[in-house]
C-alpha cells in the first residue's frame, strides 16, 4: 500500500474576460489557482496469472475566483494471462486533472474505461495494445488508441531490441473558441515513435548498462 500527496500551483495570463471568470479588469492580468491530491494505491499479483491494481483518494481544485471543488477519485484494473504468451486487461477510473491553470479553474474531471491486450509470438516478438474511451466533466469525450510492436534481435551479446510505438487520439468537441476548459483537443492526433535499445551485464553481472535512442514524428488536425 502506497500513500502519496501532491500539491499543484498554476498561473494563467488572461487576455479576455471569458478566459478568467472572476478576475477583475484591467486585462491582461495574471490569474493563479491551485489544487491538492491525496491518494492511496494498492497492487498485488497471484502468481504470473492475475495482476490487480487499485487507487482511492480525494482531490481539491480551487479556481481563479477561489471557487473550490473537493471530489473523490479512484479506479482499478486487472490483467489476466490465460497463457504465458497471451494476456488481456480492463480498467476504469475517475480522476481530477491538474495539467493547466484553466483545467483546475474549470474543475475538470475525467472518467475512463480501458481495455488492453499483450501477445508474445514467434519467440522474439511482442505486440501490446490498448483502447480507451473517456468522458470529461465539461461534456467532451475522447478516444485513445495505443499500440507497440517490439522484437529482440537474435544476437547473444549485447541484447538488442527495436520497438515501434503508435498513439491515436480523437475528441468529440475540438472547437477551441467554444472549448475553454484548458486542454488540447484536436480532431485527431497521431504519433509514431521508434526506439532502439542496447543492454548487457559486465564483470559477471556486477554491473549492468542500458542505452536507448528514440525518435519519432507526430501530426494533428482540426476540422
């Protein structure tokens, strides 16, 4: 059981009145808000078959005009391996967000459900993927897809691996003029990453080294 506490301070430069409700003119003016998160996390496993994670806590978001919201947060997930090479999992969560000052001011929370799969094949290959749907407290929704394909090259030493990561996001509402909740919401977002890793043991396993090089591209668009 792990217990953690986090405090968040954020600032935002208001240029129009609708961006910072409760801030008196003249504009531009710098607005401040803050938040706190207390959370307990638990993780356990049953052999190499079932893995369970859960968290429970409370979040406080205080906006520009000292409007405060305290809400519970929590979630849980499991991963079940029906065979040594094949596993799947499911998770659900309800969280408060603290990424930007506007997110805190608008008391944005996010509810998610996630499904995932982990499949090892042809001895050296591994495919992992997940799909998530989320509901924001401002009425917006998003879909997230993540996938990774990795391979360990057939050499004894050093250990060499290559991994491709992909990520896709889409939002129901992407109009930034109307959506002033404080988060980036493109119509679609697509990213690609390629990682090459090298690692080995030295001096009869007294030392270990690992080096990774990652590069990628991303693109997004709005209607």
